[in-house]
C-alpha cells in the first residue's frame, strides 16, 4: 500500500515528510519523482520549520491540487483531509505533533506520513466516484 511506501521513505531518512508523500503519488500528480523531490524540498520540518502545517499534509495538498486541477474541489478535499488528520492525531502543526515545547509527542513523523497518505487515498477515491 502506498502509505507504507511513503512511511518507509521518511523512515530511511532520504525524504522529508512532504517529499515522502508527494513522491509516492508523483504519478497521480502527473509529475516525475525527481520533480516531486524538488517541489517539496522546502517543507522539511513542516511549513516554517516546525511552526506550521505538517509537511506530510503539505505533500498531500500538493497531490490534491495537481490531481484535481480545480481549485474549489482541491480546497474542499484538503479541508476534509486536514479535519480527519486533526481528529486522528490531535494537531496538524508540526511542532505540536513532535511535542516541541510540550514534551508530549502526539505522532512520530513516519506515522504522520502514513496517515496523510491514507487520508489522501480516501480523498482521491471519493474524487473518482
């Protein structure tokens, strides 16, 4: 399953969270894996270096935008994905997920990547129906 592939990419250290998701779904986004790696390179540690949105969610959002090509649909799907991720993990912000400042890790990065990929699959599946 793709979520396992994405999590393995993050676990081995060769990809940041956004790269792990986007490169796993590069075919869905209509880009090469090399392009995916470049597009998502700046999102390691979430947006703003752990201050913002989890990089796995950023990667999923990039896939949704490229797969949909329709702004409204992509935004609705992203809102749904973010809501489900928040419900499952208690946060969407990288530093909160990693426990920076709280000492309580809500979710490890490879598991966030797997969750984002799983939820992305749900959104993509609904699009195809």
